C-alpha cells in the first residue's frame, strides 16, 4: 500500500512560501536570478545535445573553455553579441530574444 505524504508541495507553492508572491521585491530578485541561471543551463543543454565539449564549443566560437564554463555556471555575465556568437557560430543555432511586458 502506498502512503501519501500530505506535506508535499508543488514547486510554485514552495517558491511562494520561500520568496513571496509574484510582484514582491524578494520574489522579483529570485525570479531575476533564476532567469540568469536558466540561460547557462540552456547553453549547456544545447552544447550537450550537439555532443560538444566546452573546449570544442569555445574553439568554434573563438573564446576559451573557462569562459564557456563560467557562463554555463552563471558565474560570468555575457554580452548579447557574445551570446549570439556562441549560439549561431558555435552551436549552429539561432538566438531569439523577447521582451515581455
């Protein structure tokens, strides 16, 4: 027989409890950090789906392995022009940006 843990929460519930509701300062700070983190993860997933190492990607787009690592791990801010070079030249993709109001 399976027991149900009634203390389990959804990710949205957990975030609301830990960082407040959307629109609060603490939540806005969390959401901004998450978006920056997400960019590194997206780049890493794209690189891995191409079967490339960080070193191979860096060489292809004219940077170095350490830079790619720092971007993927959200340690380094990245300029849009460099991001475009990594995505388009290094990964052979297309960068799409959007602004949501």
